[in-house]
C-alpha cells in the first residue's frame, strides 16, 4: 500500500484539474480516506473524481460525493 506522501502525490493532479474545488486540505482529506487503498485503487479514485468533475461541469464537488466515490472504489477493489 502506498504511503500517505505517495497517495498525495498520486492525487495532486486534481489540483490542476479544478483548483477551486481542490485545495491541500481537500487532498489531505482524500489521503486519509484512501488509507487502505492499493496504488491501483488510488488511481481509480482519481479517475472517478475526474469523471465526476466533468459531469458536474467543474462546479464544486462536495465531501459527501467524494466519500461516495471512495466507497465505490473501496468496494470494487475490496479495500477494507
């Protein structure tokens, strides 16, 4: 499993995708949420967040929506 620093580095492109929605604090939130995720699961989470941002026309995405996306990835990759 990747370290917190590696997970943050993997998720950092989200700052470029939507700097209004993603701050360092939100990245730290995602790093905590993805504690038991494998590297592949973190990549899948990042991809699902990017798709969700495209679906909402890059408006602010809520923490609840991020948790739901993380839950879906955790179920898909059996990260318990």
